[in-house]
C-alpha cells in the first residue's frame, strides 16, 4: 500500500495521474474513489504492472490529520461569534488527536478547555489543542496534551503529560487557567506602567528598552552548540502547516509526499507560508489548500562552514541548504545566545568523527595489523619457500593426504599475510587522506562514508555500494 498525491484528473478522458516520491503512476477513473478525484488530494493506492508501465489501482482518499488554522485576513483578525446577549463568545477549540487517541477524549478536551477560556480578559482569536500517545508502553506518562490559545494576538501555551488521557486533559485545563490568570495579571501591571507615545516612562524617566532578538556574539566566537536530529515524516504541505502551527515554530523541515525530497516550510513576515525546495517539483504536484508562496530559488548545496558564512552574510535567522556530503536537507539557525543550532534528518548517516578520533582509530588498527603480520612472519612465511617448508614434513611413510593438508594450510597463511599487508597499506593511505582533509570519502563516488562503517573498518576506501564492485573490478582498488 503506497501513499501519494493526485497530480491531475481529467473527467473527459476518465484518467488521471498519481505522484509518489517524484514517480508518476497513471490511473483510470474506475480505479479511483469519487472523493479522491480532486487534484492535490493525498491518496492511498496499490501499484500494478501493465506491460512495461506501473499503474495505480484502488486509489482512495488518504486520511489526513486535520486542516491548518485559517489565516487572518489582511488588515484585521476574524471576529468571534456573538452570543445571545450581544457579547463575544469564544470560538470552539480545535482538537487534533492522534489515531490512537479515543474520540471521547477529544470531546472531553474540547469541553474542558472551553470552560478554561472563560477566564480570558481579551478576545480569543483561535484555540488549538493536540492530543498524542507515546508508542512505547514503557513510558511512565505516555499521554501528552498541549494547547495554544491566541488571545488578541498574544499566544498562550500549555503542555502536560500524564498516565491517562483524561488525566492529561484535566491537568491541561488547570495549567491553561494558570497561564491565562498570570497573563491577565501581567497585562494589568503593564497598564499602570504604560507611557504616552513619544515620552519616557514616568516611573524611571527612561525610554523603554529594546532587547535584541539574540546575544550579539562576535562572529569568530560563534559555534554550533546544538545539533538536533529530526524524524522527518512524509506528508503534504497542508499537514506540515498544521504541525508547524501547532508547535508554534517559525520553520518546519519535512519530506514532501509528492516529490519525496526534503523541503522547508517557513513563516513569512506577513504571517503567510513560504516553501523552499531542493529540486523542482513535477508539474501539478503543488495542490494545497493553504496559501503558500513557493520560492523559485532552490536551496543551495553547501557545506556546514559555507552555510555558516551564508548566515552571517545575509543576517537571516536561518538558512535551508542541501548538505554537500549527504545531499539531505539541513537547517542552520541563530540561537538566542548568539551561537548556532543545526537540524538534520534522523535517518541521515552519522557525521564523520573528529580528526583526532579518526587518527586514534587508524593508529589502533595499524598496531593490530602489524601484530598479526609479526606473528605470521615469525613462522617464516615471508622467507621460507614452499619447497623448503614441505621438505621438513615429507618422508617416505607420510600419507599423501597429510601432504595436501600441509600445502592447503600454508597457502591459507600466505593469503592471510597478503591481506594483512594490503590492510596496512590501506591504513597508511587513510592517514595520508586524513592529513589532506579527504578521509572518510568513497574513492569511487566521493560521497561521505557513514561513520558506523568507519568504526568497523577505519581504513575503508569505499562505501558499501562500491565496496562490492571493488572486490570484483580490479581497477577500483589501486
């Protein structure tokens, strides 16, 4: 069962096309559910072969996790519904629940959080809650509940965890009430300290201070102090917008369902969505319900140092780029403390070890191989000929089978010695590459060899794909 997106559908021709990971599958109308015949719709389907062509069959609507929050209209915010007495009433709480969460828990959360919103001292523009259940049964508090409330343009958040979902909802209601009460007290305190426009604050006779968004750390002192691995899921742009709004992030890295590539959804200054891709998407694969500004400029291919220079030169809060070594999408961003943070996909190969660690591994491997070679040389394999070795064991009464066994064992030891000599040469070659800054890259495709392979074989010259070719093609090993 595959998941993709309907690229286009023509009712006159009774046919359409489904796209999945950049591949296109034609489909006939009779192989599609009526609700799945809308371009841009996420679908589930099976793949069958018709001659030399792979086609989609059994295309039906794919269940999504909800729709993103409605955008505010230009020049204002949507008003809440008015009650019978003419006062504004809070909008219903939008509850997004994971498939494993019972529907009764979502209704209970909608009711309890609605009661908590009665404590607000300003108009509630939007309220969204998210209920999730950890898949690991060993977790002590697997039920997670979080809520985000937009109170007249100010976001109020609460997040709790509990043993049961109903308990989590009760705790979330209490936490939200505390947050709303503290906000009301804060607003009341600011009201007494507010100064008239163009004048200084009356309390201290000083102008209001302006705090920078991050610590002004010198460029030469900035380092990547936080590296986050993010489990990137395949989803549509609509689903990514929903998750980004729920988490209240400024950007969201995910794998696009239609193209199969890493893309970045980010917040624009006007509150809209911007989408940046690493490669051009197929025609007709951008059907989404949210308003998204797709950037024509593709993400640049950079190393980490180049991305750091790019970030400092442009002054932007983050940069989305394709890593030169792995080809995967990375996000480098400014932290509040003036340093950098880096977000990489969780399924990406581990980063290469530091040069000092790599050199220690190679030295240990060299010592091991030289010890094995010394043991083999001590047996006289490098100086004694095969005739001299067999003459010591040959006699008139020796059985021919014993002589064959001695010949086989000597040939095996000589082959082992040859492999050890080749391994020592590979280690010396790896130490040279380490000094040149090219250690850990495949000599056939020049891609980064995963660090877990270098742990097992510190002097590896090829990735797993080209290692097999190197064993059968003499030209690759030189």
